[in-house]
């Protein structure tokens, strides 16, 4: 599969998964962003129910495009970079397979480069999702731009540390998939 196809598949899968749990994501963002919102004795399930009662499902999902853009851009660029770097690595060293350590390095490098795209998109999504009033993606972009273009990257430096997470996840996934497929095929044949 080529890099664009893998990237598209990864982005679409992540958007669909995110859509399924989006109300929970809104609650999480609100809890993190608003000191006035406290779970207290309610519990998180009661907080989700309160969100549904106060805003309704339609109003909650009106905020979804911001998250869909953020997650789609993030996953597409990550998987595209990861696949393209693996292809270039194989070609450069004339390999048919890549070992675990090079996969981790390539995955981490993909994650770091992806940060340039991911951090601004995530900042906009969080701003839209944490807003109690209806805030469009463009309104959120305008608010951030008022503080200067570099404000899109406020707090983004910490993302460099978390860029190892997808590298580890993908490397472990690929390894387990290979082991499990061998085991399944061994028992079938």
C-alpha cells in the first residue's frame, strides 16, 4: 500500500473512532480547561448526562468538525510521513524489511515532524470544544491569531516528548500482527 493510501486509511479510522466517543472527549476537555467545572460527587457519567441534558447531542456534535480536522490532519500527516520514511529507508539501504529499532526511530521522527501540523490543529479543536457557546473553527483561529502566529505553538514543545507514543504503538502493533498472523496461518495450514 502506498503512503497516501495508508495515511488516508489511518486518518479515516481515527475520525470514525473519535466520532463514536466525541461527547466523552468534550467532557474531558471541559474538565481540563475550565476550573469551574468539577466532577465533585457527580461522577463522570453524571457529568456526561448533564452535558446531554444541557446542550443536547446535536449541539455537542456541532463542535465535532474542529476535532475531526485536528485528528484527520494529525493522523494523515503522521501515517504519510511514517510510510514515506520507511519506503525511503528501505530503498536507501536496499532492504526488504525494517528492524524494530529503525522503525522506532522513523516513527519518532514522523511524530516530531507531525508536531508542526498537529499542535495548531489541536489548539483550535480544544478552544472550540471547551467553549460553552458556539464557536466556529474560523472564530477560534482568529482568537489565536490575535496573540500572534507563534501562539499556535504555545505548549507545543511538550509534544516532542510524546511523539514517541505513536512510534511505540505502531512498532508493537506491527510486531504483534506479524507474530499473530504467523501463528494463525501455522494452525490453519
